[in-house]
């Protein structure tokens, strides 16, 4: 289970650029949920995602994953946590351009300490699972947007994480491809039991999720 | 593991190529100067080996050559403490043409040696072509490798020495000694040429068999050559060099060259380092978001450092390989040119020098990558992910 308790995040505190991105946010997302975070631009959705994914630490409050408080972890432990327990999917796909699809999917496995052969074998299986085994040797620039996002989803699942955090995963895709990606995320949530937290502007996509967390001006309003 | 690095370098072809070129130029300079130093070291080492055989050379003054009978001097030298054998020789300049001053290296000389003298040099002069019995043939000579190249002479060729024709009976391998540019003739032939070179008014009174310009001394085992040289210098008309002083001079020259190598290495280090630091810093700045992504999917600071260092080491290694290849081509071409002129070959690229230069370039690349690697590793993932 993922929980945030009275989380506050202030960017550039004590400077003229100070921004209160999150204000006393508390929430719980149960294991195996297919959750959505919605809200207007600047409402704090991405900031919340970075805190849940241990990419950043809250200014106040606590984020816990399966009972472990992330703030107590060192930089190295946080890196290990991100490698083994969290998968990220970004709006702009964000594959490493110098790596093939297969190498991109194998990369989290290597960071988690798996042997190269094992990481590549798992990556091959995941690429097959998203229907891209025939594109495994291609570089990201040689793939379509939908294909890149499927590779990114496979990469997010490389280490069988507890949670996949997807930041507007369909934001740069046409509606047909977006639907395909949402279906894929639902399938992995259902078949693998991995918790999905999806930040989206798309209310149709949000309606397929539960719970739906609504943020406004850095606070949870629903 | 290397493929992604090469793909990354290919993303900025011109910048990568210029950085590699910068290192290649530095490494080429390092290898070329290193090859020059290696060649000098080889000449010094061969010279020391030669001295180990011959032990001491004694020069006879021009006046003494005429006033004193050679056999008297030999007897006096033989009675000098520490000397077990005295071998007379005649050393004359080769009757060179107008192009001689343009040559590199030692002058081309004619060595008139008795059989015993040739035997002393048997470890130094290894025959490349011809017969070991050339001394038994009339008007037959042995020539060094550089001399053979300069005169385009092989076994059976006819060369002219002091107005007489001689047949080349043997060509020796390169020994990196003064004999490479020389012609070896039997002692009596050398004496005849020397007599011919004397002023006409002295010629009738001088017997060729009495002439010698130098003596080679073979010393008793364990004898200090410097002491013998000191004793010989008390004999009127003779001058003996202290081999230790000669070696010290050669080693001092060698030290100067090593300093030049060090200086070249330092320049290569600074130029190469700065260009790699610049390239990798720019690369890290351009890939800030990529580094954020890597951190998001689990890369530790150490993994980021390793990735940047690997890339900078590959840049250094590629520069090193290119520089090494350019240096090998340059040295081979220059050596071929000087060899065709019969001059001293200036460069000697040893496997150790080549390997050392390559490893140095890789290490240089890795060390230069440290500052940008550290910057990349310390990036805050959320800050990095905000970059487009």
C-alpha cells in the first residue's frame, strides 16, 4: 500500500521563486489498485508522483510504501528502491536514445543488479508481452510514438515493481493509440497485480480508474 | 557495452571527431617523441654492449702515426696494467659525395680491421647477406646496413674506395652502432688507403704496415676501463677515452630526450584532458533529462559515474588508437626515407611504447571524465527530469 500523510512540498523555499506545490496532502492507494490522479495544470500532480516514486522528498509529512518511510532512506537506498519497487512511464516516452528497445527494457534489471543475460532475457519476454519482439533491435528514433510508449511500459515492468507511476502516458498519442496504451496498462494491472497510478487530463481514462484522486492548487479535493 | 557509447558519440559526430582528433594529435606527438627516445636508448644500449666487448678505444695522434712505429706502441700498450690484447685498426672517412652533409647520424667511415678485430665484433655485427669468408677474398669488403642502403649496394656490388674497386662480400644487419654507416676492410687495405692519404712528401718514408689510427684494447676481466684509459693517456701520442664518461654523455642525452617525452606527455595530457572535459561537460548538460530518466529507473550515483567515465575513456582510447596509427605511419615513412639515404633511422616504436601510449590515452580519457561524471551523478532526479 502507498500512503502519503500530511505531505507538503515547497519548491525553492525562502526565495522569491518559492512555490508551494503540495499542501497537506494525505491519501492511501491500496495494493493492486488502478488509480488516477487528475487536476488542472500546476495542481501538483507530477510533484505528487515524484514523491510517491522516491524521486524527491517532501518538505514535510511522510510517504510510505508497504510501511517503509521513504524519507529514512539514503540516496543509494532510494536508487535501489526505484530500481526494484517502482516503474515510471513518462508522457514523452523518455527512452534512452542510444539504446535499442531491448537494451532500454533491460536497463532497470542491470541497475537492480541482475546479470546481463538474465536482464536481456526478461526484457525479451516483456517486449513479446507488449507485442514488440520484432522491434527489439530498433533504436527509439526508429519506433512510432505508440511503440515507444509500449517499450516504456515494458521497461517500467522490468523488475516486477510494486507500483507503476505513469505521468500522462497517453498525452502525446492519438486517441486510438492512447486507448491501446490504457488497455495495456489495465491488462498488466489485472494480470500481474501491479499497482498503477496514472496522472491524466483525460476524464474518460480517469473514469476507468479507482480510486480517482483530484488535486487542486496542491491539495486533495476529492 | 561499448555499442551504446559509440552510438552516443555518433549523435554528435563533428564534436566527437574533433575531440578524438585533439587527443590523436597529442598522442601522436607523444608516440613520435617516445619513439625517438627509444631509438636513442637502443643506440646507447648497443654502444654499451659494444664497449662490453671491446672495452676501450685508443686514438693515436697524427704525429705519432708517423714518428712512432706501430709495433712499439702496441708493445707499450700491452705492458699497460690491465690490458691483455691490443688490436690495431685504421679508421678513415669514406670518400663521400656532395650529398654527405645532408645525412643524419654518424659519418660514413672505413674501418681497417685485422681478423682478430672482426672476431671481437662478431656479437655486434651479424651478417645479413654474403659469406663469412669474405675476408679471404682479395679486394672484398663488408658493409653496414645503412651504407648498403645509401649506396644501393648488395653482395657482389662493386664500390670504389680511395680510387680502388672492391667487391661487397657481406652486408651486416643493423646494429645501431657506428659500423652501420661503415665499410669494413682488412687492416692491410686500410693501411694502404691511409698511406695514400698522407702528404706526398711523407709517403716514401712511411711503410703502410706501420700505420694505425687507433687501437682496440681488450682488458683483463674486472679491470676498470677508466683506470686503463688514465694510464694510456700518459703514453705520448695516445689518447684513450674513459668509456664511463662516454656513457655518461650518452645517458645525459637520453635523459634530455626522456624530459622531452615527459613534456610532450604533459602537453598531450593538458590538451586532451581539456577537450574531453569540455566534450563530456557539454554531453552531460545535453543529456540532463536522460540522466534523470536513468536515475528514475534505478541508476545509482556510481552507475551514472561509470557510464560517463566509460564514454570519456572510449573517447580517449579512440584518440589514442588514431594517434598511435598516425605515429606508426609517420615513423615508418620517415625511417624508410632516411634508410633510403643511408642515414640513421630516428624512430623505434616498441610494443611497450605503443601499449603504454594507448593505456595512457584511455586513462587520460577516464580521468578527464571525472568532473562531468561527478556533476551528472549529483544531479537531482526531479530537477533533471524538468529539463526538456
